[in-house]
C-alpha cells in the first residue's frame, strides 16, 4: 500500500464514520500520512483525528478511536495504535511492503514520476545568476518528471560555464519569452482543445522561481556534482556554503552519505550475484522507517515540483540514505550460511532504496556512481 492509497483508506474510514453517524464532519479532500514522529510507531502516522476534532466537537483521541476501528477492517493494515494527543499510527502487512519494493523495481528511476503528460507548458522566469540558474534547472527536471513541458527564460545571457561545468541546460533557452521548439503540440489547435474536445494547455504558464539567496563564492571549482549539491541542498532563503566540505568522503557530508548508500546497494547486488542469488521482494522486519520514506518518495517529488523546491528532494534523499545504511550489513549471508528468502527480500529492498537514491540524484542533475 503506497502513501497515496493509505491516504484514501484513511479518508474512506472517515466517510464510513460520517455515514454511520459517529462523526458529524465534512470529509476532507486529503489525509496526510507520514513516517511516525518521536513517540510514534508502525509504518505510517496521520494527524487526521486532530484535524477533525474541533468540527466533530469531540476530543481528538475519541475521534482517533472511532477511526481506528474502521481502519482495522482493512486486511492490509495489521495494527493501528493511538499515541499522543490523537495520532493514528498504522502498521502494514508484509505483502504491502513487498508490493512497494516490486513497484520501485518495476518502474526503476522513474518511480514517483507521473504516468502521463500533464499538458502544461511552463515558462520558468529566472535571474541570470548561477544559483538561480541551477535551481531553475533542477526545478525544470522535477516539473518534467510530473509530465509538464518546461522552458526557462533568463533576464540576461547565461554564462557558458553554467552548462559546461554545472550541467545547466541552456540549449533553446530564451532571454525574452518562451521557446516552444520541441514541445509536442500535434493534434492540438490554437484554442487549447485537442481533437477529441479535451482541454489541453499549450500556452506558456509564466512562473517566477523563488529567487534564492545568491551564492557567496564561485561554485565552479567544486565541480558539477558537489557544486550543484551545495547550491540545491539549502532552502532558497538560506545562504549556501561553498566549501571543500562537499568533496570530502566522510559521514558528516550529506552528499557523500547519499552517494555512498547508493554505491553500497550496487556492491551488494554484485556480491549477491557472485554468491548465486538474486533479489526477490518480500517482507523485511525492522525496516519500517525505510519502507515509509520509500513510499513517501512520489509525494516528495510532486511537492518539490509544485512548490519549485528542489531542496526538499535533496533533504529527502539524505533521509532515505540514513534509513538505508543500517539495513545493508544484514543483506548478505555470513560465513557458511546459505541465502534464504529473507536475504533475497533484504537485497530487493536495498536495490529499491538504491534505485530511489539514483533517481532522485538524477533529478537534481547529480551523478550516482556505482563505485566510490
């Protein structure tokens, strides 16, 4: 069960409680599910009971108990615990976790991407400044992952080094208006209607990116990957650090942790192949935090694209890496131990985590090497 499916399940429980007269509220459009916070448990948590308590004129824990009973009717949910002021903590069956891993491996680096075209032609308006250019480039990658076509308009001419060193795509960039070259408008007329009468947006939607705090120093000496990370990891309103710390291979460097976790998963796949066994999705105990952040990946991509905040994706990748690394020591059999179903399931989960890390880094324009 993905977070989106779980959100729908929570809303269905609310709707049932309303229909059966136990709650008198308007069913919200969405229920937020996230990894459990401090004091929580299980795979996911939701604050829907606190959200509804005032309208229901009941204490949040009472609302949570009403919903808990209905959530337990879903066979994919193995346990629901009410904690704190009224948080619902949900545990999912192993098959649901295996299905998540299977989905990630099936979709590869495109896990979390939109299934089809969004139909929007977005025009990002960007200052001619190096950090703004890198943020716009990463934002364009995120928007394209959600099905939109994107062009970037600068208020000046981009420096050639932004492309040659930092990998910023300046081909076809317009300094006056949007360039529609390469955008597929076949079968769409000038009124924005397709041949079947469906609405299709082909006119550019001008969107100014949030202007980030300019870089205090030239990032080019860091090279492409470290420079992009240094400019993208801080939120737009934070001042980036342009130092050699982004190049060091130690655990205090978030970029190193992300790339190291990815490289370790690839090494495990090579080692497992040498031992004669392959990944096979299945239940894995003790990996609830990792399942939660992997399941949250599509939501993070959508939010980062919608809000034009690639820093959100960068921080999410650090969370994925930190949840992945503790698992890796238990993936391969030890000594004369023979590979079991548990080893194959842990290997599949490690491969899925590495896939998410590689896909996320790619959207930030950063390489995910198999060897470090």
